[in-house]
């Protein structure tokens, strides 16, 4: 009984702290994409840039579904531009690293979102336009390109990340296993049969700090192989993916995601 009380008290505190009633969510029920998803294939010379969005959420959080809906809409409006990880805390799908990452970003209430590992970008508005505005403002030539190849067999995951430097600098790479379509029956603000998406299951390798790639010269390529043992169990293989991201000077400069048995080559902006 004491154990359950210790678990429930932090959850109740989080449910009360930082949960001021927000403005109505900025969500268009029928948005029109303004970016052609086929415009970022192998043609071109400038590396394709993707934003990493960290969503801090939980099943006990009343306004978190609004943030998730806004993120879903933003991803539809900017196809391929956003790679997301949902960090749950104090609920049934929380990863072991939840406390550490929440403390790292000094998250004071849910929902919150952080872009590109930069705590200065944190916000709690449930706004698709807030997300797309950031994406539009940061669609610049990134300092590196990414490719990702994942293979999964016999409960063993291998994720090979290739980094091609477009700018000489010191880089590090990190990767995480995330899961879609986790159905919960107790989502505050929604109810039963709620589908949690992009849920962080675990960081790979050295964790959220990533693995140092060292100094790379322009046009130099370096690969890193992440391995992780886990069983899918009753879930579907298609519900899992790997998110990889590269950091320079602390912040993320590019990101990528791929399914368990999928290969994503280097992609480039389409030449005008």
C-alpha cells in the first residue's frame, strides 16, 4: 500500500502543477497541406532538414490530447519535416528515462513541447501554428545529412545511422526506440480507447546523451551502429520505429526516423 501511495502522490502533484486552463487549441479540423511530400527525395544538393519535437505528456494530463492533436496536424501541414518523441511520466507507458529527461529540461507542467533539444524553445500552447512557425523558421541548410537503416530479427534491433557532414564540426548522435498505437482506457480529457503515438520506450546506446562522433570535416561520413534487445510481444512490428538525431553544440541539427526493417537514404531539398 505504501508503494502505491508513493507512486500516486507525484502523479497527483503533476496533475495539479502547471495545468492552468489554456486557450482554445489552435487546430484546423480540415487542414490543407502546403508542402508536397515528394519534394524531398534524392534529387538536389542541400541536405533535407527535419525538426525534432519532444512532447512531454501523460495519460493523467487533461490538456495533453490537445497538444498531440496540434502536433498531428502540424505534421500533416509540413510532411516529413517533423520527427517526434512523446515522453510520458508517471503513467503506465512511462520509460525508465522519464524522470531524467524531465529534470534535464526542467519541465514544470504538462503538456509541454521542446524543439531540437533546446530548452529555450519550450512552450505549452496547444497550437499547430506555433509548431509550423518554428519549422518554417528553421528550414535552412543543416550542417549534416542523415541516413538510417534498421533491422529487427530474433528480438534484436540493429540501427545503423550514417552522418554526412556538410559543415566541419564536432557531432554526436543519439537514437531512441518509440512506439505508436498504444491504446489506453484512462486518458484524461479524452476517455477510453485513446491511441498514444511516438511513445518513448527507451534510448539506445549511451542514452539521451548520445554517442560522440568527434570532429568531422565537410563531406566526411561516419556511421554508428546501435543495438538493442527487446521483444515485441503482442504488439505489431509496424508500431515500432527508431528516431535518430545529431547534435552540434548541444542542440539538434537534424533528425530522422525509420521502421524496424526500413532503410532511409540521404535525402535532399529539391532544387528550384
